[in-house]
C-alpha cells in the first residue's frame, strides 16, 4: 500500500516536471521577450543539458570511455549507441576544435552530424580534448592544480590522438579502420599526428575528413588573432605559473560569465553573437536566434593558454610545433619551431571549406591542400560558397545537413566496403 502511494506520488512528480519544462529557445530574438508563453519558443535539451543527457534524450544509448595518455591526461569519449541500426559498424571519431567539446556534434537535434552517423549505422565516438568540459582529469594531479593547464596542442596531437585511435581500434577492430572527422583545430591536430606518425596513421585511419582545417592561419581574417598576436607570448609567460593559467577552463570566471551573461536577454544575446561574428567567425549577419542558447550551453568549453598561443602563432609561423621563443634553440636546436611536414601523410584527406569562413580562409585551406601528397588527395576537396556559411556554421547551422553532412555520408557510403 505504502509503496503504491509512493509510486503514485513519484509519477505525479514526474508528470508535473514533464509539463513544466521551461522553454529555452525561440525562433527570433524578439520572441525571447515573452519566452514562456510564446508559441514560437520551445524546450531544446541541447540548450540545457550535458552531452550524456542530450544523447540519451534522443533515444540513443551512451557509453563513457576514458583514455589515458602517456603523460597522465584522461580524455573522455562519448560513444553513441544505436542498437536498431544494421550493417557493419565502421568506427568514426569526431574531434572538435578550439574551446569546443564533443557536444558540438550533437547540437542540431536529429540532423546533428553525430546522430546522422549513428542512424546510418556508424560506431560514433565523440572526443573531448584534454582541458575541455568533459576531460578535466589526470592520473596524478587535479584540474585545480595549475600544472594541469600547462599543455599545448602538440600534446593533443602527439599524445592524446594516438591514445584515442589505439583505444577505439582495440574496441572495434572487426569493422575496419577509423574514419576521423575533425573541425578546425580538430583537423590541425590530425595533420600534426599523421605527419609525425605516417605509418601508424595509415594502419589505423582510413580517411581524414577535415572541416575548415587550419594548417596555418597566415590569411585569417579573425580580428582577435591580430589583437592577440603581439601580446600572447607575454600573457602566457605572465600567467602560466599562476592561478590565471586556468583562465580558459570551463569553470573559470570569464567562461562562466560569457555562458550566463550572454544568455540573459535577447539584446545581450545578439550583441554577444555579433561580437563573435566580427572578431572570429565571418561576415556580419544574424546568427539563427534559436541556436544561440545551444551554442552558449557548451561554448566556450575549456582549453589552455598555450593552445591559444599556438593557434595565434599559426598566423605567422604556419603549422609548427610550440613556439618557445628564445628557448627554441635550446629545445629544437633552431631559432624557429619545426614545421609539421604534411607531405608525409599518405592517408586520404578530404577537405571541406567555406568562402564565408573568416577564421580558416579558403586561401589557407588551399595552401594546405597543395602540400598534400597525391595519395592524400584521393578524394579532393569541396568548397561551400553559400553566403554566411562561416566557421561555426559547420556545427551550428541548420543548413549543415544539406550543405555538408549529406555529402559526407554519401562519401562514407561509397567507401564503406573498401
Ligand atoms: C549530466 O547530466 C545529468 C542530468 O542532468 C546528471 O545526472 C549527470 O551527472 C551529468 N553528467 C556529468 C558527467 O556531468
Ligand atoms: C537508429 O538507426 C535506425 C536505423 O538506421 C533509425 O531508424 C533510428 O531512428 C536510429 N535512432 C535510434 C535512436 O535508434
Ligand atoms: C617533407 O616530406 C617529404 C616526403 O617525405 C620530403 O620529400 C620532403 O623533403 C620533406 N620536406 C621537408 C621540408 O622536410
Ligand atoms: C555564422 O554561422 C551561423 C551558424 O550557421 C549563422 O547562423 C550565422 O548567421 C553566421 N554568421 C555570420 C556572421 O554570417
């Protein structure tokens, strides 16, 4: 008897909760003013929850895997499980860019790249780079320790990526080599990895698909890069051994400030997004209002100052190892840090880039393409010319399915049984 009452109360609670889920996204900025009563507003789980919950809420299973790198950093992988799909479950690794997390591949609901791949029968793994929201663990130090935040993107390319690829290969070896899909910095680390370990990369990876890949940012139009360029070395030197080394982490004040402040009201929201457009992304126009809370629920997602410095340095130096400045000679025996030689890569690389992208320009990704070996160029490249399809559109634009993902899936299907 007592337990029936309990059950009933619990049920009532669940129903009340389900009926009261507050709206959190709207069609236009103006709609946000009356968000709770406006029929143009609704609840989107991606604007509210973490990666695990988002995946579950779309009916998929999720497995959380932890991969430890040689230097003790622990990367969290979210594996999307679709038990009803049929066919050979070819493994696909999705690797995000700077200040993103794996959640960026599941922000568009059913037409997110992660879910489209899972529906098509792929074994989908979302990586979360060290220091990002879901990967703040280490075997011996905590993320409160400032030493945790002292890493650069070579560490991701040469320690984390090999560990992740090995791990997935062990878990799913019967369905062929891994398809690696990277956005932005997620593409750069693939290039650094594969040019450093060309033999190993050929053994483990069938194809690299790089969306807006940055191999060098010599032609970037991101204002922020030019603002940071003269000061970034001093910032790193000043902060790296202090508490401010955590400046870009998910829990740091600036990150939390951006995430909450920018969501406060529609005016501030559009101001924040327009600022991002002007400083980083691309030609000024309005970001789809319903995507803003989703973007701000997961971005910025945490990284280190040295990764930022390496990105900024790429606008001068190209795709090189970390630039230690005066200490280069001691460390590399040369004045400048060594350039990653991407000609050495002999795995096919498919490049997708966009003319409206200011961060990674067409010129820079064509420079990258031109350096590739003939084997790497097997599938060529693809240029999107749609107006407004900027750097973040690859992840957060409602036209991504049509312009990018459908095309990717067709390419993957065509080579599935090779
Ligand atoms: C994700 O969110 C769910 C529900 O809000 C929570 O129970 C869970 O602990 C969260 N997971 C992580 C890793 O934060
Ligand atoms: C899984 O895949 C099947 C078949 O490809 C698809 O119909 C279904 O919607 C997918 N999603 C889930 C959550 O099962
Ligand atoms: C880069 O690698 C290619 C192919 O192995 C080689 O021919 C070339 O000399 C290398 N370039 C540099 C600058 O080391
Ligand atoms: C950038 O891409 C987003 C996502 O698709 C889009 O909504 C926005 O309009 C674009 N921004 C600019 C400045 O074109």
